[in-house]
C-alpha cells in the first residue's frame, strides 16, 4: 500500500480500523501476575475467526460438532441436524409425514462410534442413529424397553460395538445389532441425571452427573472428588481427554478441572489470567494444538490455556472487530482432521486456523485499549537493545518493548523543528553505535538508542527539511534516499562535502540495497539504478521485451543469500535479477499474479531464516521459494487478519520474527510455524440426481451397497462432489472423467462442482472424481463410481434383430417393385447423364479457373501463387540454383480508391496486371495476392535490378479512366531463395520486410532483404 505524501491525514485514517488488544484478566484473588520474561508479544495477540454462518436459515443456535468417517462436518443445533460439505448446508428436520425423519428438532450432542455410525442425542426425542445407506434416521425412544429418559445428553462406545447412553434418567446400554436397550446399574452413582460420558483407552467409563464425577471400571465405581471453595459438588457438563492422557472436566458453575494421567486426583483449572473461571460454566473443551487447550464457557467466551505454564488468556467477542469471536456463549468446540477448530456459539458457526499462532497483531499493550500512538507504522527497525522503533504517519516514533508491552513515544513538535521530530511521515531508521538516524518527510534526524534527545541533521548542500525516505549504512557513512536524489554523508565529518547523485531515472528515490559486487542499487518512483563504486550509473527502466523490469515504481529491494537482487514494484509484482543477456541488458525473472502473488502491488520483501522470501502486498502475504520461484499465498485460511500493508514497512528481528505493517496494525510473523499445507482431504459425493430424482449419496462414499449407479434409459446424470478441505474451500480444484465416454479430464473450480452427462448411450462406465486441497495439491484418494446406463426397449438386441429382418423384407419388396420402373427409365437417365456430364465438365473447368485465378485481373490468385512458389522451391533445390521473390505494392492506391471509387480502383488494378505481364518472361510467375499487392517469382539467376527497373518504367505512364488520369507507382521488396529464406513463410516474410523498407525509402523503388532488416524488425 503506497502512502501519498500529499494526501491528507483524514483521508488516510478513514480506512484505518483499530485492532484492539486482548485484555488479560487478573489472577484469582492474588492481584496481577507479571508477564513471563520469555514471552514476546503476549499482550498483543488476538485470535480471529472466519464466520461460516451467523444466524443463517439452516444453522441456528448450534450446540455440537463432529466429523464423520467420510469427512463431512455435522452440526447439531436447536433447528435440527446440519451437514456441511464446505459449500452448502444440508438441513435435516422432523417431518411427521415421512418415515425415518429426524425425531426431534433440538439436537444436543453428536457421536461417531467405532463402526463409523453417527449418533444424535436430542432434547425430547431420545437417541437417533443416522443410516447413511437410506439417508434416514432410526429413533430409540424412552419407555419400558427403551431409554430411561427422553432427554439424552451424551454417548460413548463400550469397546465391543455397543453404546453407552447418558440420559436425565440414568445410564443405558444399547446393542445396535439387536436394538436391545438395558438400564445400567451403577453402584455409587451420585445422580441419575447424567451430563457427560467418556471412555478412555484403558476401558474406564467416566460418568459426569449433576452431582459430581465417577469413574467406572467393569462393575467397580469410584468417586472422583471435584473440590470447590464453597463445598458444593459441581454438576459436570463435559469430559475430554487430551493427547497427553489428561482428563479435563467442565462443570456447570465451577469452571474446569484436570485429572493427570494415571491419577484420580482432580485439581481446579487456574493460573495466570484465569480470572473468574472457577465460577463459570464450561460447556465444551478441545485441544487446539499440542500444549494448548480451549475451554468454551457459558457466557464469557473461550479460555485458552498453555498447558505447560497454565497461563490463560480470554478470547471474547469484540463488536469493533468483525472477525473476533462471534458470540461469548460457546456451546461446542471441535478439531477436525485437518487441524481446523470449529466453534459453535449462540450466534452461529465459526472456524479458527491453529496456524494463526504464527501471527501476532500489534496495536497496543496489556491492559490498555491502544498504547501505540497510531494503528500502523510506516517504518519498523529493531534496535540493539531489542526494542522496536516504529515510524508513524503524524505522531513521531513509538518505541515498543515486545516483552513487557511498554511503549514509549518520541512525540513530534512542529514548533521546534531543530530539537523535535516533525509532524510528518517517519520512513526509515538506521542504528550506528549509540545513534539512531531517522528519515522523515521533513529531513534527517538523529537520536540515541534510548530514545532521548532528538536533533535535526544538517548536511552541507542539502535542504534541512528535504523529503527523506530511505537510509543505508556504508562503513562510517550513510546513504540517504530522498526526493532530491541520493546522498552519501559521513556523520564523523559533518563539514565534508557529501556525494550527491542525481543522474538517475528519477530523483524521487525510495529504497537502497548493496550487492556483493559493491554496487549500490537505487529504486525510484520511475525505474531502477545501479551505482558502481567509480560513480557510474546504469539506468534500468521497464520495457516491453521479455525478462525486462516489469514496472517503474520500485517499492522494495532485497539481496538474497546468493547475492541476487529482488525488486518489488507497484503494479508489476516481483522481479529477480538472474543475469544479463548477450547485449549486457539485465535479465529478470518475473513473479506476478499469474504466478500466484495475491496482488501486483508489492510493499515489502523479507527473507526468513530458511531462505524463503516473504512478500507483503496490498491484499495479503505470500512466500516464494528462491530455488523454484514457486509462490504460496497466505490469507485468511492460515489465520491472517492483516491484509493491506504500507510500502517499505517491515523488518526481521533478532528472534527470527518477520514484521510487516499496514494501516490497521503491525503484524508479527513467526515463519517457522508456517509450514506447507499437507492435508489430503477426502473426496465425497454430496448430491446425485438422475433426471430430477435425488439419490442417496453415502453408498458411493464408502458404503457397501449398491455397487453400481443405475441410470434408467433417457435420464440425465448429475453428480455433485466436494473435496473436504474446509480451510479455504473456494481454492479447492476438481477434475472428473467418465471412462468409456471420454479420455481427457474435465478440470473445474469450486464454483462448478457438478459433473453432468446427457443422452449417454446404454453401457457400462466408470465416473472418476478427484479433488485438491487449498494449495492445489491433488489428493491421492480418487472416487471411482461404476455407472450403468440401461437401454430403452428400442435399444435392446432383440429389437435391433427384428428391425433388421423387417428392413430386409421391405427392401426386397421395394426392389422388385422398382426394378421395372428403373429399367424403363434407364435409357432416359443415360441420355440425361451424358448431357449433364458435358455440362459438369464445363462447370468444373470454370470452377477450377475461379479457384486459381483472380476474377478481376485474370492473374493467378494467392492460392495458385503459393503452389507455383512451392514448385519453384522444389525445382531450385533439385537444380541447385535459386530464384527471386518480388512483392509489389501499388503506391497511393487507397487514395484513388477512396476518392474516385472502386471502379477507378478496379481499372487501375487491371492495367497494373497488364503492365506487369508485359515486362516478364514466359517462365516467370506473376500473381495478385492481395488488394493492391502483387507477387512475382523470377526463375533462375536473372538480372533482378533490370526487371525492377522495367516494372517501375512500365508504371510511368498514367492510366486513363473516364476523364481522369490515374497515377500510381510500384514499391518492390526482393528476397532471394534460399539465402533469404528456405521455406515459404520465411522467404515471404523476408520479401515483406524488404517491401517495407522500399516504402520507407520514399516509394517507387525497390529494396533487397538484409539480415540487418530482421534485427531491426525484432528490436
């Protein structure tokens, strides 16, 4: 994003949206806990979400989430059950008129058992099992031989194919094979009102009730104490086991507890930042990433817990941030197979990318709304003491401590320009020893690394308030880029005359870089410059030739580990200097939008510790592999929340962090946490339609029956499919092919996920479907669906046989009937044929003449000429000789045609043909190949100059037409075979280039083709 020096502050700040700080709560009753010494940017981190739906018609008040064996995401809600394929919600609701419908609209919990079956716990409809082979539900209701209560809260497998069911009336056991439900007798169960179940790998069944928690192993039941300050026994709402084996317990009003693996001692979840968690309701728990667990609370958002330090932070809804948590009432959390976290709140469904841990958004410090003077920074540099200096648009410099969160400001004072910063852009910093040099829109300033006194620098010969943009160290000296060219100044010799370079492509210089050969590269607002040590300047401007600089406005420069120069431009993407061509011109490898950059406006280039090149643009970030130049865009799917960046703003810290700044915030990137997206999503069919009738899709996504998709005769087949990479479904790619009907793949994007076939012939086919992930990597898991198109009655073998027999009989009858008639007419037809044959012979001769000769002039046309030209080439090759090709264009013919009409033009063309024939030999060929263009093939090694003179002399006399004297002259281009071209196209092109030179030489003359003509044409 470019900053216009003339733009007003108001117009800029209309687009600035402040990203507010995540406020850390004080610890329980003990006051604030100090920030850990090793924590960086802790007070600046804010999680962001992509809201898949908010109060949509399908998903209202979602309560639970789970992913089935095929990869679909299922959402239980108070509006029914919803299936999500990444693009479209499919809603299941109760329907009393349809057998197998959902038994209750309020779905409270979901479970997938060891057999891959989906189970639903409902509020008043008991338990339901989804039958994917029939796309229907089997209900298990309460009663004498049924469940203990209509309200089902939780489910867990028994390890033997059966199911434990928790209800408000106790614990039940269901055998899905027989359908038998038995009430389990649990000795010591503190309450029959069960809220949560969990079966651990050791076979223990954890039972959470309204009056505490028990653990059951076989028939032995143990009470697990959940200590509370008030002595009340907590009601358990959720039980979760993390990857380390620890069991987490969420309660209705007493927060959460942890039970370490191998123990039965529960301890309250508390620690730095816990706030009032011990008095809150915890509805849901999930391990977001190794070492971090989230607790979804009843009304206070999410509590994120670092399991190593037990440090906690709150993730809550912020109405000023569009992508904050959608609502603070969190009902469900689920981690899918790709690692995405799904959040069900009272306002809808959201998605969180754990990769977001790679990003921190800096706008303020702990406990304050915003301690930075402005939202973003034009310049960022890390100083030797580890603090970050951030140059602002109007408010001077903020000095940020990434550990403590403290911010100090060097405030501007326009009334004292010699001892304070101006109220103008701060573009760059340079630390030299204890001094820090500051480039501003009103000159160069100096301070100390502690941010003490500020003093304006006076450079001999340079205006003190000259617009200064970039700084670069050169030993004891400083290179200064500004709108008055480039200066080299030695602060240790303040009275010495500085070097001033202005002979550049543009005096408005922006960025500086040094390559290993000692050259200083200078990027301007109109071109790139290379300044050698001896003072010579090479100017490089954008050109239309291939591998030239793509755009003139150079925004950023980077020298990589191989010494190559990377050039970021405004509007042209990235150019990498890879060498020079035979003429010594720079050769650039271009990386633009077509190669994968999210935007052509490049703002900053940085290299991380792995050598990857990072690119900030006006719409997102991207990384470039410096070896293969492959581009990976990084956007919302990775948790990125800052998308528009300032030109030239960025740095690499001593901790390996990359920092980019935009109008709304400063972004800190931890590149080591950004890996390749290796998730291979499953490919599923989400809809099948034969004609207008919908078919059940699940059997073709891994079910047993049916084995073949049957298509009745005359019906169309439509198959909708999805690749279940939910991180960025709009970037998934697809391809499909119907083997037996077509050989090539049909590739398509996320907006066209339907394979439709009409009027298929009866037979057997195989429909193959393949999808990619968001990075376009094709999944190895391909769907193959056998398809059989049934024949209609008129397409059967017996119908074809009967049709053949009837046809033979009918033909015999017709032949007998017609034989007599045909014989009587034979003689008449023979006479008629003889007469027509003569007519056809004459017509054929006329057509052949029309096909090969020009109707106006009688000369051979272009088609005939090319045949003659090929024959001439064959003859010349056989005889080891040559010939000449002359292209003739009539000068000022268009003027005659436009002023006197086409009749005058036609008269001029006919006379031109006559005069050309008159000066040629019999074995030479002349043809009209265009409107006023003629071509001549001069056989042998004749005197071409003489023929050309004759042609020109023949046009000296005017052509009489009515009362006018028409005057024209020929321009002639000559090319010799084989010297000027050993093929038709090459020879013709050479003659055409020579004709162009004859025209350029003043017309009414001839020119021979030369190699220099080709070079000039190519240039």
